[in-house]
């Protein structure tokens, strides 16, 4: 099970923790005209929970997987009729006062909070109107969840690229309500890259509000999943989670493909929960291709590594042993860490792993990585 330990360094911020939203959220927080289309947790003929999306059963969130969403550290967790989502929300994942106490016990100053169910539905819902309504409902709830934490719990707004103008308006509303930035999924149903000019209204709003936008992994449409092989059987989940970062990488690349970051030189763009040790080699490759005939059609003047160092940031995991070797090479001001608490696709030993990870860093790089970077970028 998850063991609470105290992290030894002061000033530490979790750049990407999670909440488990209550099952009733959408029926209470959706505007009344949409409530009959609310996200709901249902039970199938075998007693296993699944997600209902806009009145129809999910094809992806089935067979009791919801009950495992808070199972960090629980190696014996298995889908079963007895393992219900609302009955297995771990300490601090669904109660704000508990989460603040958890921060105190683990010696963390604050945590940026991202969702759980809101990582699951977007891959299957293509209606812009209900997608934006779902986002508004979640954003209102997460702002309320964090409201009385004296800034210790930091809400980040979910936005959809199905309606860039609507999401720009929602970002303005959500920031006024306390959210410190926004996030989008690593895919688009339109198959237009994130950097496509059609999405500019959202980037303009982020600049106007002086808040960052991040790309966070989610369940993806089957057409976008990185698995190119059949017959992997039960190992397909392992394969998918290892290759998950490819969606975030490709979404970021489109900001270079369209010259978006140079068109918006004050946009702050983040890459989350996709690892960070790959970044040095990735940017080296971007720079090398940019210097060849293949790079002539890309509408940017600066090298990709220079653009990234100027405007972007990345969050990774405490168990990445190679990552510290690229901090200073790429820019120590770009990196931050995350617990991913309480999701089961990351181990529960983050305190020990993070302690080892930062041991060899200089005092200034360690302080930047553990908390100063996220405070500066999100203006905490």
C-alpha cells in the first residue's frame, strides 16, 4: 500500500498531482440543459463499473478499471465488482483537507492538481458543445475543491481544442475563478496539430491572462494510440504506457511545424507526465533537421532548442535516473517533477526516488527543479 514519507528538502512543489473526481460531479456542476448528458459511472451485467459518456457506454473505460484509478502502491489491486470507484478513493485524492494534511506530512508546499476521470472521456466524445460543458463543470468543481486551501492546492483548467474560441472564453472564466493555467489532451479529433492557426484563440487568451498551457497525456482515440503491433495480449497495457509520451512529443512538434511559438513569443507551453530524460536528444534531433534542407519549410527563425529554452517547460518522474544529466545541458530552468499521486501507473516510492535523483545536483539546480521553476512559470 501507499506509504506516507517525509521528503527532506524545503520549498518543494508537486507539479502534477491528481484528484479522483466524485461520481456526482457532472450531475451537480453541469449547466441544467446538459444534465441528462452527464458523465456517469454505471455497472455492467457482471457487476463491473464502466463510464457512461453522453448517454452511451464508454468503449475504453470498462471492466472495472475505474476502481483501480487510485491504486498507487497497491500491487494486489484487481478489477472486481467489490472494487468500486467511490469506495477506493485514497487519502487526499477526494478530500481537500486531507490533501493539505498529506502535503504537510510529506513536506510539500503545494500541489498543482489534474483530474482522473477527465483524462478518460475526451478520446470518445466528438461533440464540441458537450465537451466544453464537461470541461466547464470540472473546472468549476476543481476551483471549489481548492478554494479554501490558502494556495496549497492549485487548480488547472481542462480545455478542449474542439472549440478554441469557447475554450478561450472558458480559460478566462476559470482563471477569474482561481485556476492558474490550463491543459489540453495530446490528440485532436480534427487531426489538426495543436499549433495549427485554428487553435490560436486559446493561445492568445493564455497570453492575455499570463498563464501557461500544458499538454497532459490522456486516453487517446484508437487512431492516435502509438501501438503499431497486434497480438500483444495483456502486455499491450505495458507497451502503451511506455510509448505514451509519443503523443505529447508530436503535439509539441506541431508548435514548431506551424511556427506557433514564434508567432506567440510570450506563450508558456508545458509537456507533462511524458518523461524528461528524452528531451536533450529530441531537441538535438530537432536542431539537426532544422539545419538541413528538411528544415527549410518550417516557419521558425530560431533553433528549436532555443525556442524551447525560451518558452517551454517539462515535468517528469522521480525515478528517471538519466534525466538529471540533461538538466544543465538543456536548461535547468525548464524542469519540474511530479508525484502523479494516486495513479497506479507510477510507483509509490517517489520520496526515496526523488531524494536519490536530486542528490548530485548543485544547490541552485536542485532548488529550481524541486519548486522554483513551477512557482515562476505558474506565478504561484
